[in-house]
C-alpha cells in the first residue's frame, strides 16, 4: 500500500451514507489522473449513440469551440465530484446542467446511459490501469453518488442496485451502439481536441494512441478500422508501467482539484453559474 493512501479512511466509511466523501477522496487523492482519463473515454462512449451524437452535432459546439465544450463539462463534473452535490459549488453545477439540458428533448434512456458511464467507466479504467484496483466499497459509493445526482437532475427509473445498473449499461451498449456519421463527426472533433494539447509533431501519434485505446464496439460505432496490435499493446503497457511506478511513491498529501486549475477557455477564472454553451440565453 502506498504511504498516505486514503484507503484505510475509505474502508471505515459507508458507501451509502458517505459516498460523497469517498468519491472526493478517490478523485482528488487516490486516482486523480485515472478519473480524468476514464471520464474522457466515458464521453467517447456516449458518442456511439446516434441520438446523443446527433444532438451534439446539431448544436455546433464541437465545430465552433471544442475546448470550451470540454472545459465546461470538466468544470461541472469536477465541481460535483470534488465538493459534493450538496455543496455550494455542486449545487451550482447541478443548476447549470439542468438549465442547459432543459433546452433539448433528451430521452430518459439516453440520460440513464450517460449517467451509467460515470458510474462504471472509472472503475473499469482503474481496475486495468490504476495503481491498485477499486474496492467494492468504492464502486458502490460511485453508484450511490451518481444515482443521487441523477435524481436531482430529474432522471427517472434509475436502477436501485449496482448490478441492475451495470446490466442496463451493458445491454444499452449492445443494442444502441451503431455507426452514424454524427458519431464519426463528434468522435473526430474530440480526438482532434485532445491531439491539439500536444506539440504538432506528436499529434499523429496521439491520434493513433487514442484510436488504439478504443474497444472494438466503440471503433465500429465511429467507423474506425482496427488499430495496430503492437501499438494497442504498447499503449496499455505504458499505462500499466505508470501504475507500477506510482506504487513506489506516496499518495498526494493535498487534493488535486481540477476546479482550481486554469482552464484555457477561462484564463481569468470562471463562475459556475455563468457557464453555458454559446447558444444559451438566460
């Protein structure tokens, strides 16, 4: 166990009553990098559903200002996980999310699926690439956390158990993932955004690594060919080597708060209650 790990504290907490605290400890101390990367790939999965990607394409935000779209999503989700949905910041994030989503007709099933990716993709990523796997207590805390958020967003029929929600997640992907040009458009725009964060000589490699990290079902929904097996193996091996290295280091002593980081869209800071897409009007 890494020195300074919050796991002894987490093991004393109740995943039902204390889920906000467990999620804070996991995303700010134990697995900050992994939560960020896993939620990025969780959003990739939502673009495999034509009803979701089609709506995103019609808004035009991914064409006009992909970095703003990323920053806004990052800030709102981070405010919830870092501070809890009962906090001032978390409540403000919920109000903004509800106001923005209220502009569109979005099916309850699509809401449920997006919510389920926030529950299951972090644990799936961390079990593969984290410095330790998540415990069942941590996985249940994620479920109860996002279930509570979903209720506050007015999402109906959220399964009452972890296993039932995971069954919904897997069944939805089997039946609703299919290729569509909107999927390709939004997926490519997001991949280009991620590549733009690196010096231009590295961008072709970054695109190929992202491609290699996508599973077969996701690639097919984006219309992408199978990646090079050696690059896929190399990318995954690199992440696992990182995990081995992290086991030698102490866990961070202070929380990593993405809500306190500089975001390119807001170089002078931001107010959660003012975050909105370009088409939004109060």
